[in-house]
């Protein structure tokens, strides 16, 4: 057991009666707790900067990037033991967000100055694409059968399937979007 604070945590998720905290490379990354008070370190995953972890109903999915700027997608059914990198991309990509919806899993981020997404129906086999939206994507959410991704310069993208994207809003005056959530029952 340890006191979290020895590392920098960027994201937290809850599922299967486990709280998971992940973040920048540290000896306590990832960390888990059953009560939010007592924290434990999983086997350290060195050299990875985790940006987002979610729980999808039966597994945790975490995304980020390595110190060498390679994308990372990892999964866990218990929040304690994590699988290896599931993303086949060899490109230098930072992944910042991940969501799960009716069409599958979507992870978003950036390659150079352009948007990048990864898509998977099952969370195991992933396809990758550069979206060329002219701006990074920092977060993604899912609801009502759609994915919505956001990024800097007031950018909002929309997809029904997780791999075909369209810009629905792009206004630098709105600033930089860092996160997005789905709120049900709002028209």
C-alpha cells in the first residue's frame, strides 16, 4: 500500500468494484484501490504517459503514448493486470482520449499537426487513420449511436461509425476543448 502523490495521475475510472488511476511514467503507474483510501500499485508500466482510462462494462481501456512518441492502447479486465500495447500503428502518435459506443471503441489523438483516430469493434484488433482535420483531437465520447471528438481551436468532429469523421464546428474563438461528455436525453 502507498499514498498516491508519488506520481502524476491524469485520469481515473471505476468499474468491477475497482478504482484505477493512471498518468505519467512513475513507479506507481497504474494504481488501483477498492475503497478510494488504500491504494496499490500494479506491476509498473515504464515509459508510458497514460492520458485516459475508461471502463466499458467489462474491461478497462487506457490510452496514451510512449517516451518515444508511439501510441499505446492497453486493456485490463480487473484494473490490476494489463495487456500489452494493442495498437498496431508504427507512426509517432499521441493518443489522448478513448470512448466506447455501439459501433465499438475509438481512440483519438494527434500525429504532427493533424488529428488521428484508432477504431476497433472488439477492443483487440485496431485500425488507424490520420483524419487530416488540421488540428489535434484531445477527447472523445459516445452516446445515442454517435461519437463526438473535440480538440484545440474550438474543433468538434462527429462520427456514426468511429472511422468516418466530419467537422461539425471549428471556431478558434471558442478556445481549446480538453474534454467532452455525453449527457443523455438532451436534444
